[in-house]
C-alpha cells in the first residue's frame, strides 16, 4: 500500500468520524477460558488459542505463555503496524528492521514475598531498529509520530479506567 492508497482508504473513515464522533468508538474484546485443575487461562486469539500460565519465576514450567510477554507482544505489534502506517503516509521507505520491547517485573511482588514490591511490570523499554534511507531527522519524526499514535503505547502511558465484576457462569 502506498501513501495515496492509504489516504484513499482512510479519508472516508476520517470524515465519518468528524461528522459523527460516536462512530469512532471501537469496542475491543478478549476472552479467557479457565482451565479446571490447572493454573492456566486459554485466550482465544484471531489465529487460534494461547494458553497462559505461571512464569517460571512464579513456579511455572515455562511451557505456557507469560502474560507479561503477551503484553509486550501487543505493544510491539501495535508499534510495528503504527510505524508502517506512519512511514507510508510520510513517504518513508522501510526496507526492514525490528521493534523490541523489554520489560522488568519483580517476582517478589506477585508472589507476596514483599508487600513493598510492586506487582507488575515496572519498566518497559521499546527500541526501534529501522532500516531506511531516510535522514536521521525524518526517522526521528517517524518515531515520534509512531509513539503519538500507537494505541497500546498510549494506553500504557495513560492507563484507562478499569472496572471489575463477578458473575456466576451457570
């Protein structure tokens, strides 16, 4: 897809969202199935199922997906798609590269070993390795624009309101 094709696809969407902002609200959804007798949760993804379990640092075998890794994978995927769209719109040719997200969490928090230790990722580093013939200033603008419009990155930077409810399944 080139910049003209991208603009042609997005132009009617942008106009509809300007005319009727309520149509721009997108509902995203994920569902996990509890695994009886196991410390695991199977998540139905667009490409199949992924079973998440305890990380080895929490007593898992390492054979199941780690939820923290899945979060970083979502960040990398979103940043990669956003970068590609922004590069296309800017007319920047990307000949390759990769995006790497690395996170740190302290198992003492999630295992309740030390209540002063936070539960969850406390550091995330996102690195863009972009192969392009664009000059450094243009690449910097590309990355800044990618950061601005990456949904997952912005969600992590400004966490949404999260609510909880409990319902019997039957």
